[in-house]
């Protein structure tokens, strides 16, 4: 049914009737189906409007040209509860030349070092073992295995960051990992005692192909560890800025277990991590392996997710309003600051920051510039917002009143490294889950 009968325009041509709102929603649902179970995606988790790819920084040479914008809407499957962003871009459009280098975060390097020591000891890795990391970036993690004399291989699709890994002695294959690559590795005898995937599962448009590739190359008693932000923490922390085009999925243990089971794998352990605003690390193995007994932490997290309501559609339906409230409070702070004559800048130009800036409509009318340590981003403009990205030396030159930390998951590290802004009375700010200012006592308080 439509809202009105067919009409005739001034030229006498009959035009189609306008569809009702309900019909528009139905068309949208039919356009997108859950990649895991095929159910139409009718339930919106977070609608962040039209946005450019979050890592598509704009060079001055093309700054007068138009940028492509794509819908950025996360849906939740009403059947299997997988939260997902329908793919608007092909993977090679996102990851072939990539602006994110893991090695620019000292806390992440420390995390990688601790992980290496832990798994080496727990699973008895040595010179006879073989480790494969999927989406190995610039070799930030595997270099720890190289230093220990443990054979390893990185699989990284981005040409520029893969080359950076090779330069520090980390063997790296430039490919998108999946069943085909897994079979090639297996044909070469490159079976893995340990496979690692840190913050990559969300970036795989074809989950089945990715985990299917793991199943091709994992040894009978081999171990797979995957790290990813936990959906509970995302909802609790209003972390809508972690939603972007290159992150196709947002996981609970519930959805990962179902994915594993479809490929003859099982989760035997899980642990909570503080990284990226609250992540989990799952440990998987073949379902035929008797070498890895399931721990009580798996059942404990299953119970937590059930109690939180992640297996019920109602839990997901309130998040959009939380996002809207966060946007209003961010803009309220910035308007008040600018009307008071304050100079406000941003620290960091991560993907999450660009999502937030574009969703909230923040341009140079609110933030003068963005500071970033990554030289690849310096001298560029942030996608969409076109806020210039500069080096940290400009902080001392311009003495801003407020420095907004865009990668809020690194707020302590950044605030410590640049504590000198207090010399002129500058203050650090974070936006999520709500606006907070770091006071002289080292406490994050409401402004």
C-alpha cells in the first residue's frame, strides 16, 4: 500500500506513488541480509548517516575535489544477534594502502610483548613451532616471535604496512586471508601451531571464508587466538565511534561460538582485556582436539552475556537513542567552549575519531586542527571533516585551552606524554561515554 494514488505531473506523465515509511523500511531490510544466517536486517543498531571511509585522508593536492560518502548504519540480526554494517566498499578499496600503523602506540606494543611471552609459555612454543598472524600490520607483534627464534609468517593485505614489516625482518605475505590462501599455505606445509588475529575479525566481510581458511591450516592441536572489542563494552560505553565501514561486525562470545561451530572449531577459553575500550580474547581449537580443556571462564562469560540480554533483540533497540544523547552533549560542550572564546583542538586522527567528527558534524568551526604522531597522516586533511592533521609540536606553539583525545582508549598514555599542556592551563577532554575533562588532580570529571 502506498500513501496516495498515482499522480500526473504538469506534462501529463503519470508518476509512481510515493512509498510509505513502512515500505521504505521493508525495502531497506530486503536489500541487506545477515551474512551469517541470511535473515533480513530490519533492526537498526546505530544509524550514523553518510560518511567517507574513516582512513581515507585527503591530500592537499585533491582537497578541492569531492569525497565519496557511503551509508554507515549498523544493524542487528533479529535471529542470530550478529551486529553488522552492510558492506559499502570492497576490501581492496579500504586496505590496499592503509594509514594505520600499530607501532605508533607504545601501550599496544607493550600489549603485544606481554601476549607473546604468555602464549610462548602456555603453549610451549619454540624453534620447532610455527606462528601465523592474520592482518599482521607492520610486524609490531610478530617481531617478538622473531626475536625469540620462533618461525612465523604475517599475512597482511595492505602493501605499505606489509613492506614496513618486512623491513624489520618479519616475513609477510601480502594477501587477503581466506580459504584459498589457507589451502596454499597448507599445500606448502605451513601448518600453524598458533594462529593470531588481533582486531581483524571485524574487518572480514566474508566471515565464513576467513574462519574457513583457519580451519585449512590449523594443526590438529593448534590454537587460534582472536581479540576484538566486546559488544557489551561498546553498548555500555556508548562507543558508537568504533563503528565504521572497515568494521563489518561487532561481536559477542555468543556470535563467535556459533561461527566457530560452523567450521569444526570450538572456544576453549576466553579472557577480558582493557584494550580498545574493553575487548575479549578467545582461544579456539579444532572440536576434535583433546589437548585443550574448556575453562570456567567460557561458561561465566556466556552467563554474563545472557544476563545482559545479548540474546534478546530488546537489548539492542535502545542504543540509537544513547548515540543521539552523546552527540547532543558533545556539541553542547563545543558550542559553550567556542562561545567562551576557548581554543579547542583534537589529539589523534584514528578511525574512531573520524566517525565521531563526521556524525556530529564537527569541522574547523569547532576544532582548529588534529595532532597525530603518524607522519603518513601529517600534512593531510581528515576525511569528511577536512580538519588539518599536524605534528604535536603545534600544541606548544598555539597553546590550546582544550585538547580532545580522539583515541579515548589511549587517554592515559596521551595525557602522560603531553602533560606539558598544563603549563599554560590547557586541559585534556574525552567525549565518550560522556564529556569528561581531566582536572589538576588527575581525575576525569564533568565540565
